[in-house]
């Protein structure tokens, strides 16, 4: 019998092509929210470079983070029978992520996204191929980490919901992706109610709750209202401003870990926080301890291109934690 997985991520896998721009304009409101990027239309625009990264996406990033931190990690995903799929598989194996539950589809391409990288942030052009999703025989992993999938995946989510009802011992971490938020709470009610910890950023929290993105809502209200949907723990990140968590009794604020130098590229910072927080819980850490783990991996990831190169081992993470400044600790709000 194969060893039980500590951490099984479920979600789409993708190849990212990072196109570094040097001619663009970014316009934001006074709070630096709702930013837009613009470039001349109908012209040839020079770019600096292209960096191709295989085997990325919310769930693959989480699976790699868990593996680097010492958990027995695997991934449930779908790829095409093409060179990009082959290279994604090779990258997962290189990172010691089990590929037992990867399904190869004939005649369908592997997901391929384009990332417009400008200064230290990015805009991603996404296209999720519509695979015939089917839940493999996954046994009883200790944790499932669920994130982004394609628009046709709703029946797959309902299949997973039924499976979790039959296996209440499995803990679920849920980081809703674009289409999962569009499905709405009512269609995914069972998953929300089974969720041990839910992750999103401030803007995504408003989308989940169907609040206009321009409306100001206090963070404690967002935490409480998402907690009311069923998750035992709610984590809401706020970019470089920090993160918040609520377990139904106490709300916490966690500042970011100090960057050793200005961020190079921010892709994957949220995935790093969410997956590292989940790994900490899987290792028996408290909520406040998990809050101190998450930002360290986020800090490391933004020093590199892409979501995985900067992911830390447990020894490296604990060294940063040991050397953290005195004010790097969660506080109740």
C-alpha cells in the first residue's frame, strides 16, 4: 500500500510565460486599488524578456510548498498529451510531488497562460482548458487543498463534496479561484461548510460575499461574514499590508515579514502564504503560529520570478522565524 498523503492539492496546472514589459502605464485610485495597465493600441511594443515556468498554478504551487516543508505531498490535476504536459510532470517529480493522481487527456492541450510582468507586479492572461474532470480514488489524505479550476468544473466540485461527506476525517483548505467564486456560495455550500480554513484576499472576499468592490467594509466584518458561510478559520490577505485571520472567537492581524530587498515579482505570494499556513496547521501548529509561518514564504517568493523558486525548506523558514524582528508577531484586533 502507498503511504497516506499528508497534503493533497486539487486544481488546474499551467505553464506560465512571463513577458517582462518596460513600456506601459499603470493607473490606480488613491488607495492604490483597482489599478489598470495600458499600452499603445495597434502598435509594436518591445519587451525585455520571456521566462517560461512549468507546473505552476494555485494548487501545484501549494503542493510544491508542502513538499519543500517536509510533508508527503501530491496533486490531483489534468494535463494534455503534449510537451507542456510532459514538462509539467517532470517538474512535479523534481519537486517530490506525487503525480499518481495526474490525468492525461488525449487531444487536449495543457493549460498555458501569459503573464504581463511590469515593475514588481503582473497581469495574467488565463485560459483554462475544459477537461473532463473526474475525482480519482484518492483514499484519505490528511489535508486536501482545493483551488482554481475551469468553468466546467462545477459537477467535479459536487463530486468532491460528496466524497468529503463520506470522509469527515479529511480536513479541507479552500483557496477559491476565479470560477469557484463565480459559482457562488449556494452552489458550493457543502464545500464551504466542510472547510477547515478558507483563504482569499480583500477583493476576493467581497466577490465571495457579492459586495461591490468599491464599497468599504471593515476587515472584521468581512472575516465574520465569510466565517458565517461555514469555514472554521478564515484568512484574508491584504498584499504588502499584511494578513488577517478569524476562528470564530478571536480575530488576528499579522504584519508582513520584512523584505530583505524590494520585491522582484509578486506572483505566488498569496499561494505561498495560504499553503504555508495550511502546512503549519497540518504539523500541529496553532493559528497564531501558522500566521507567523505564512508571510515568511511570501517574502521569499517575491524575491524571484514566479511562484515556486523562492519556496523555502522547513529549516530555512524556521531560521527566518528565529531571526524575525521583535514586532513580527500576530496581534488581536
